C-alpha cells in the first residue's frame, strides 16, 4: 500500500534516518529529510587521529543484547567483533557500569594500589543504586543526586572507615570526588547537583557488555543510508521555522521555512533536533510557539556537555591490562564535583582516561573525558593549550617529566551550532510527565482535520533510554509508527487526498 502524504523530517541523525527508513518501508512515497550540515549521523561521528579511527560522538553500544535494536542492526550489517556477538557477552548484566580494570594516580605522582580504592567504589555504586530507587517510591529526601550522595557519603564514610588510617580515608574521599566527575560525563551534566533525584531512576539499562564498532560507529549510518533512495536528504539545509496549524488551508497544514528562504509544505513534520538546540531556538523554531506545558518540559530536562580528548603516545605509561585511568587530586577530599576557577584549572574536571583497545588496532591511544562548564571552556582554548595542559597533567600524575603526547584531538560539542551540548539528563524537578510531554505531537488537542502536524523524535524524547543511540533510534521508529497507524486507520479512498 502506498501513502502520498508529504512528510518532512528535520535532522539526519540516527532518529531521523530511522524514521525515514520505517516510513519508506511502509509505503510512504513522499518523505524527505532536511539536514543542517553536510553529513548524516549527527552525534554519531567517526573521526581520525593519525591512522586511528576515533569516535568524536557516541562510543559504545550500551547493553548489546537482543532487545537492543542498534546491536541487532550492527550484527545484521556485520559491523561487530566476534566477541561482542557471543551469548556470554550479551548475557552479562553490569547495570550500565562495565567492570573495567583501573589504574589510579594521584596529584603528587603516586600510583595507588587499586584495591585500596575498592571500598570507595563499592560505596559509590551503592549510592548510585539508591539514587535510582526514589522514582518508584516518591518522597525523595533532596532535590539532586549530588545532594543525596554528598550527605549520605559523609555519614557512611565516618562510620565505615573510622578504623582506616587518615591518608587512605582522605584518598578514598578524593576517589569519590573523581567518581562524581565520572558521573557528570555519564550523565552529560555540569554537576550531579543538577541531576534530579526523583527522575534519576527513569533511565534503564539493558544487559550485555558495552561494545564498540571496530570500523567506526558511522558504519551503522552508512549501511542504513545505503538502503534509502539517493536524494532523500537535502544537506546544508538548516530549518529556521516550522509554521504549524495553518488551519485555514485545506491542505498541507505545515510550512517549513529554511534558512536559505525556501518554504516547504508538508502534512507532517518530524522534528529530531537535539534538546540543546531546542532549548536555545524554540521561540524562533515554532510558529505558533510550543504550548506552555511542552516548553516547561523542554526547560526542565537537562542538556549538558561531555567532551573527549584523544591523546596518542609512542609507548604506553599505564599497565598492560589497564582499561581506565583515574586521576585523583589530593586536595579534593571535600567532594566538590565542579572546579571553582574554570579558566585557570579547567583540566581538574577531566576525570582521567579510557584506554582504546585492542592496542594492535589503535596503538597507544587514550580518551580523556571532561564534562560541564569546564568542558565548554576547554572548547574555546587552542589545541596547543589543550596539549600543554594534558601533558603537564600526565607528567605531574605519573611523576615522569618526559612523557610527551604524539598528537591530540578533542570534540567540541557545545559549540556545535546544531547540537549545543552532548545529550540529555533529567534535571531537578523532572518527572516521567516531562518525558511524555517531550514526545507529545502537536496539535495536542482539537484539529481533527489536521492531526499529527508536528511530531517529536530524538534521544531526549525516549522515556527510559534517553542519551543513547538505541533510545534515539527507537524514537524515530516510534514516530514513524504513529503516522503509519494513523494512515492505516483511515479509509483507502482518503489515503491519496492530501
Ligand atoms: C550511545 C555512547 N556516547 C558521547 C558523546 C555524545 C553523545 N551518545 P542527532 O543530534 O544525532 O541528530 C540531529 C540532527 O539534526 C543533526 O544531524 C543536526 O545537524 C540536525 N539539526 C539540528 N538543527 C537543525 C535544523 N535547524 N535544521 C536541520 N537540521 C538540524 N550514545 O548509545 N553510546 O557511547 C554515547 C556519547 C560525546 C555527543 C553520546 C552515546 C549519545 C548519542 O550520540 C545520541 O543519543 C544520538 O546519536 C542522538 O541521535 P538523534 O538523532 O537524537 O540526534 C544512570 C544513568 C545515567 C543516564 N545516562 C547513561 C547513558 C550514558 C550515555 N552515554 C553516552 C556516552 C557516550 C560516551
């Protein structure tokens, strides 16, 4: 069955591409994507550091198992290593926190015995689990995850570690401060004080040990695009304004106005722009403006910055089995997860590095992680200054003044005009209602003649897999299905009227 309704998708990230795929497969003939940049993929972006493939955006398939559609597609296209495909790998349930082998270094140049930090790791993991349990119970004791962890931590540390020597106790507290920085990267938030305690548990993990794409995440986009007609996407075509509810017109209730002045008429538009872009540009993007309840949810949900700094070395200075390097500042046993003097000491917010594995594939490459305002500031300084800061940092923490990176590459997601940050998180005061408001199509009521004019997809509109590629993909399918079931419920004679 073919459907002649005009459908425009704004954004050619995974959610936009997934929506187009589903609609075309269901027989919709007039589907097009308008994309602001010159490429498809959005926050899936594979780059190069020398000869190495590196992921500027999304890194892992979180929870690669049968229920994860990204895993299933990647497997279908043959994009994964054999280890990722094993049933053991798929069955491993790590609750979103892979059991990586750590190396700990301190700001006075000591390498710590990792086992000494295990009690801190366990206490923090326990607190994260407790933080995610309020959503089902309600009545959370404080507004943010940061407040909760800080208040509980002090009490528990005093109680549990009262027999521990002062130096180890202090280092464990520094390790907790470091774990808060890690959590800022995981959540894409400036501070855990901005992540709402009530909604923290809305995020759901899937089983499976996180895996990567040996040939790059963009292979997923390339394969999906190869199954779509050429010319489906108009590149370098930023949309400026969506005029909806043009009810006096019999047909095409939506007009999409592009930056270049072009005006495109449509029956339906699927908006997939990132939440960061929406927060900044919603007032220009919609005529009439978004209904207030929807706008408030756009404002309540958080969208912060997480960036990567890839660093390549001639030889490794970390252990052969090491998967993650944590850098503990010895003056940070008071549990702040933000740096007071951003311009002078932004580098303190970098929690450490993950190690790109296997070495035969990547050479000796580390990926540094930095979130929040410090990360946004990092984007503004020269690459040379980033290199200088990273070099000094590593020399100080290893006590080895000769270590010199070969080259570096950093992401700059906050200053990307079409993303304005990295991904979404539930802010303070957020609830499941906000996520439902995010995905609600316009007009919200009335207009029986022209329903489903503006639909919303993209990672920030998934009720439990927000901030991920699989979440984004599922929202594209969800909105396509909304239109498919709408058209399958109206009579065949009406199908070709619009
Ligand atoms: C994942 C991972 N990953 C790292 C970093 C980033 C992200 N994610 P898109 O933005 O792709 O597309 C929109 C398009 O719209 C785009 O092309 C624009 O150019 C275009 N556009 C904008 N304005 C326009 C206009 N006006 N006109 C026309 N076009 C316009 N996800 O699964 N694994 O390892 C990571 C990571 C640095 C930046 C990630 C990861 C997030 C995904 O990349 C992201 O969700 C999707 O790609 C978004 O697709 P989309 O289509 O919605 O938008 C407990 C608890 C904690 C909760 N969180 C835990 C999960 C941890 C999340 N982890 C992320 C980690 C990393 C490292």
